[in-house]
């Protein structure tokens, strides 16, 4: 069973070394590591070429293209029957390859969903993780794979037509998952197939990720996943928009009906407490939870803005 790892990069000079080091030190060695660079303007390509001199399994293709196109190019030239994917901002645990390919030893598995650990260096980043990813307790039979940690057969990739190159930006894995479910792909889930995923270091980067994720989801036009009736992030965005619409309506009515003012304050207070409590229940640390209200507002505005942008730019 040949194994190929496919990665896309774009201006990842700060993270690509850590990823490559982690892949080269795997307990189960991949047969090939393919990197498709989308036209980096920093030292990413230079770093990768340095690693190529140390290990002949590393293949580099430089082509200015979308992330989805880059993923497909990588799979096209892969020699492995099994293709693994992770992202440049991640670091694979030593047994990641071994654990994520183990289900393929059983006949009938098309896809394996691995997991990711959100890596935080401070209280702010810990709070961010609640808004950006899936918590370990939520990794269950309904978990859909992320390209941070996924393995699939080349056969199922061909069957569903690969990643959607018509979609620019984020959400190519969301549409890929949709096509997998629609095709009846058999998905196994391995919680111990873990990569580390570093959290954004600034409010700007956090807001940008939230915005791009929501924009991509809106462009995907997916509301409900086939098969088990999984709802998409687009459904959640509608609830966020409704929450703000209700709050804005209450604010407008308060100008005319002053008796509503206490109710407005109660709603705002409850909203802030909800955000604080959500973080506190996860970490049991007020120093992390204190970021909750602020990040909740940034997240909600980013999600709403990204969703509207995605709808308008379909």
C-alpha cells in the first residue's frame, strides 16, 4: 500500500519547516511527499528545495493556482493508492501516518477523518480555539474530515471528481465532504491521527479566518449534507444573523418605548455572559474566558460579513 502525502503552500516560510520535519520523522514512512506551491513570494519554495536535497521523497510543483487546484494537482501526480493531506500551518504527531492509514487495512474504507489539536501559546489563543475548531468532545460519528488531517483512496477522489476548482478561497473541503457523502463514501474516524494546528496570533488574523471560512461556506451553497442530515455552517450563520436582527430591532423600539430599555440591557448582559461562560466551561480559567465576549462579537461580525460577501460573489 503506497502512501502519498499532498500539501499546498502559499507564503508559509514561518511554518513549513516544522511541518516537513514532523513528516520526515513519522513512525510509518510515507512513500512520497508532494508539495504544490501556489506562487509564494517569501522563502517557502527555497526552504522546500533545501529539504528536497535531504530527502528524495519530497516533490515540489510550483504553479500559481487556487488551493483546490493545488490539491488536485498533488493527487494527480501521487504514486500512492492512499493519499493523505494536511495543511502547512500544521505539525503532524509522530504516529499520524500510521494511525490515519490503519483503517485501510480493512476492506471497504474510502476515507479516514483524522483529528487536529489546536495549539495555543497564550490565553487569547486558547479562547480563539473555541470559535475556530472542533473540540475533542465533539469528535464523534458525525464528524466530517478536514484537510488538516484526512486520508482517502485515489479511487474515491476520482469517483467524486476531486476538489471543486470552481470555488476560490476556503470551503473546498466542505464541498469535497458533500460529494463524498453524496457518493456514499465509507468514512472511518481516527481520533488518534492528530496534527497540531496553530491558532492565529492577532485579532486581525482571527477575524480574517472567520470571514474567509464563512465566505467559502456561503459560496458552497450547501445547507444540509446528504445522508445523515448534517446541517452546514450556513444554517448557524442564519441564527447569528437572527440574533443580531432581534437585538437591533429591540434597540430601535427602545427609542420610542423607553420601558424596553431594561430589557435591552438584560439581553446585552446575557449575551456577554453567554460568551464568557462558553469559554470558561471549556478551560475553567477566567483569564481565558475574559476574552470570550470580545471574540464573540468579532466572530459574529466576521461570520455575517463573510456570509454576505460569499452570497454576493457566487
